[in-house]
């Protein structure tokens, strides 16, 4: 096993936390998402999608030239992405590529 593999396994161990105050399980996830509006004017929809993700202050959003990473609690991340994707799909021919891992890789 390589050092990188050990690091990922150790990170995944802490993906699920128990919230004692309300007896619930909190699952942290990391998402990498890329948006490809098949349109000549593609920059505006991409910037709008990222701006909509950033409206949720409970999530950590990291953006680079290739993709956007979203870190946070499973239900909140997925709900936010779903809402933002639904709005983006109002533009015809919108393509998303997404990877999800059940670990908080932001740390």
C-alpha cells in the first residue's frame, strides 16, 4: 500500500460522525463537479453556477480552472448541487461531470 492510499483510507475513516445532541449521523462528502454549457457564451453560465453554489455558507467551495470542489455534509451538499444544477439546466444542452467521495478531503 502506498502512502497516498493510506492517507485516503485514514481520511475515509472520519467521513461519518455521530451527533450526540440530536442522535443523528453526519456524513461528510467531497464533490468535484465540472459544468460544460454547450453554448458559445459558456463563461456566464459557469460563473453563475459557481456563484449559486457559493450562496450556501455552510459549504466549502474551491474553484480552479478545471473543476469546482464542494465539501460539507452529505444532505446539504447534494441539495445545494441539485438546486444549482436544476437552475443551470434551464439553459439547453448543459453537461455536468461529477465525482463524489464519502470523505471530507478538504482538510
